[in-house]
C-alpha cells in the first residue's frame, strides 16, 4: 500500500469507530495523512447515540478528518445488502481516480471489488502502521480487536502476522 501518491483516502464508519473505541484513531493520519468521510458516514458516527471514542472522531474533524458531500445521483449499489454509509463511501471512492477505500463489511468489500476499487480493511491499516514503524507490534492490537468483539479468523491473523515478521 503506497498511500503517498493516492489522491483520496475514503473511510467507512466501521473502521473509524473501532479504532476510536480502542484509542488508536491517531494511526489513520500517521499512515494516510488526510482521510475523507461522507456526510452519511459522519451522521452514522456522530448523530444519535454515543460510544467510547466518539469524541476523538469529533475532534479529528478539526484536523485530518474531512467531510465530503456526495451527490449519489443515479448511482445505485450492485449489492442491495450494503448500508447507506457504505454506499456513499463507495460512491465517493469511485468518483476519484486512485482513491483508497477503508472498509471492513463483507458486502461493502464485495461491492468495492466488483467496481474495481482499491480497498483495505482495518487489519490492513494496522499492518501498514506496523510496517511503517508506527506501532512496535501488531499482535497486541489484533488481540485487542478480538477482545472488543471484532471477528478475525485464525488464518487471517496468522497470515498478517507472518507478513510483518511476527509469529
């Protein structure tokens, strides 16, 4: 993943909320610089209810996290199972050449793949943070993700740890 020359990094709500709950939201600007969310994702994250780490997301909006309005126009998802935030994020990424979409939901990833978009999940973001030296070890973060109820298969965990020289 070479984020330095990408034009737009677009994030769906899921990875942002998980990183903020773990107190690791600050990894995103270290790895990618600026990150963009849609108005729909903004509403999902900050309107109606609260969760641990929500204040970090609100604070990031005055710095590296930006809201981009998206006119969905005639755009329609290929997969009816994606939610409005995922749809708006995919639409935004699709409208910008060389964008990178940060998305975890399986239906959203399938939609992004079907549209030929570059995307990465939360584990890929954490892997990149480890490769760049922003975190000393990946395993403790993966363990914290699991402890927070985030599903990671043993095989994915093993594979990603091997790519960064951890066993």
